[in-house]
C-alpha cells in the first residue's frame, strides 16, 4: 500500500533545518521521512496532554488547600 503525501510549505530556523538534514544524512534517510517522524512524535505527545487547563487549576488549588493535611499524613 502506497502512502499518499501532501505537499506543504513552511519555514524554520536554518540551524534546526541543518540539524534535521544531518540526522537524515547520518541515518541514510530522506529528509521528508525524518521530518514526518518528528511531526508524528510531536502530534503523539500532544495527544497525551488531554487534561484540560481548568482541571489542572482545580487540582493545584486542591493541593494547596490540603497541603497541611498532606504534611500530617506524610509524617505517619
């Protein structure tokens, strides 16, 4: 099965692009394959950040509210 590809245009710092090209050369791969791996890794890391910011705010508020209780329980 042949994977379809879509062309796109973007910009990046010359230093970052050179590092990506060097990785591709070192691994004997095409630049686009290395770029696609990097993009896939970024997307996957974002998929795992599913906690909504307002939920984290409640969590941290609860930690602060119950800080003293946590300290007392930690001594047991």
